[in-house]
């Protein structure tokens, strides 16, 4: 049985529940009766986030999940106090995002959460009941697991809402990016370590940051610590616990200063320390993959469709398409029959001609049947979501779509970069504006 990855973010307790836990009193009971009932242990609060709280038990569970993930490399984690601060800040940000989403009317239905649970179980090749048992064995409450999924979906929708309303990419932006793209093509995978500096940092703070980043680089260069381990222990970036991994990026998705630096590096090489907007950074090039010509096979086909409607049910549509196929087999002209009998208004006047399209350009059923045919062959009748079809493959060709792919990738790169910048600004804004009181010792 595959193991389910431990959760990092667990369900927070509600504020009213906290008050009950703190005071544990029923004012309608006599005082003597209250004394006779053993009181539950008072649970401490590690953060107040506007009208909500984060309990010590929530933080402990989140940390326990991370410790489980790093069970065989605990030495890579920062000291306990620093780890607590990192994890608590993540919980605070999640709490704030969920609050803002709810204020904005974003709701996740129970059916959506149940569907996510089923998909997770399927991905792990187990049933939902087996997943429940495994979570129980890991001392994770199933309702908390479900709530964490709900919060995760909520945050994703908030991000989509914020970025979609604020991020637009124009054709001129794509033209400018492609025209000025003197960097290498392809993609790189990189990691970073950030030693953050506050806005308006003093000369002393800048020097302390420089000393720290150079010290970290020295540890890596001497082989005393891997880059990922150093990121986990020392980085102030949000991706610290992922070892600083930035994922696969195009060069034009990276700030120009860093892109130029990474362009000339070899895999596993570490950059000199460089001052960026948020502080001092170290970069490591993890891997690269080059871009080559992009080609796609396109097909030309024509079809006759009998649509399933409220008047024509599935069986009637099948009977009619079988009769039309018999007429084709008897020698009738495909184009003439399509013009006279097909229910597809988009192709009927063209004798059923669907033009040139990638294999699944007209859907799964058309594509699957297209792949079984040779040029000039006609299919047996088959069903799709919309009706019954007879398909004739007319030809195929290889098309160079490099330029289209370049434009699509450039559009995605610009949109992704804008979305990341916009959402980071949004997170800083809600964090700065929110009332947050942390109560970690020390």
C-alpha cells in the first residue's frame, strides 16, 4: 500500500470553540457541580489571527508532519525555534487567505471535497476506507484531513480570483518579449536561498545579511552542507522547506539579473551572493532542458453525425447512423450524404469536412477512432457525447508549430510571472493589514 504524503496544514479550531476550551464552564450549573467535573487541559494559543486563533496543537501537528517528511534527514531542518516560526507563518498566511476568500463569497461544496478525497485515494491505489484507516494509524483525524483539503481548494480559488482579475497579457507584450529574447531557449530548474533584509535596511543590517549569506555559501562550497539542506535551515524564502526549489522555468520568467547569471552556469553550480529586492540571494542551477523544433501531426477528416436530442434518443440515433453507413457501403458519395443527412451544422455544408486539426481537436471519441484509420478509410459507426458518427480520414501531415508554441509559452510565462508578483503583493498586503499576534515563547 502506498503511503499518503503527510499534511502540512491542518484544520484550525474556531474561536468560539477556543473560549469553551479555555473556560470550560457552564454557567447554568451550580458552582459545586462544576468543581466535581474534571476540567479538560487548557490548550495554549500560539497566534491570534484577526477573529480566529491558531492553537498549539495545530502547530505541533503541522511540525510533526514536516518531521515525518524529513525523518531520515532531520539534520537538514533548522533549530526547533526557527522551524516553529516558519511553520507558524505558513499557518497564519493560510488562515488569512481562507478568511479573505470567505469574505469574498468563495465557498467549497462538500461534494467537491469528497471528490478530492476520492482522487487522492485513487492516486495512492487505495480505497477511501483504507485511506481513513491509514490516517487513523498516523493519528490524523479524518475530519481535519477533509478540512485541510477544503482550505487548500479555497486558497487555490482565491489565488485564481485575484490573479485573473488583475493579470492580462497583450499581444504586444508577447512581441516585445520574443523580439528582445537574447537569452537561451529551453527551460532551467533552479533553487534559491534568501537572506531577507527589511525595507530601508541600515548599513549594519546589510553587512550582517552579507556576512550570513557568504557564510552559508562557504558551508556549501566546503561540502559541509548541500544547497537544499542549507535552504531548509537558513533561507528566509517561502520555499525554504522545499529546499529552495523554484521548479522548471523559462529564462524569461526569471528576473533578468538572475537569468543572466543562471544562463552561464552548469548544473549544480552555485552563484555568488547577489543583492536582490528582498535581500541577498544564492542561486543553484539544478538542471536544464533545451528547446527543439516543435512538430505536431494534424489530420484532415470528414464525418456524418446523427445528434442525440430530446426527440431522437440514443437507440434511434444509432439505428439512423447504421442506415447511413449502409448507404455509404453501397457506394453513395460521402460528401453528398453528409450535406443531406448530417446533423452537424458546422461541417454539413462542407460535405462533412472538418478541416485540419490535431488528433483530439474534435474530442476524445473522434480522436480515438481517427487513430485506428489509415488515410482514405471510413470508420464503423461510433458514439460520442453528442451523438453517433461515421468518420472518414482523408489525410495527415506534420506541421511545424514552433512559432505558435513559442508565443503560447511566452504568453504563459508573462502571465505566470505577473500572477506570482501580483499574488505575492496581495499576500504582503493582507499580512501587513491584518491583526496578528504571535505568542511563541522567545
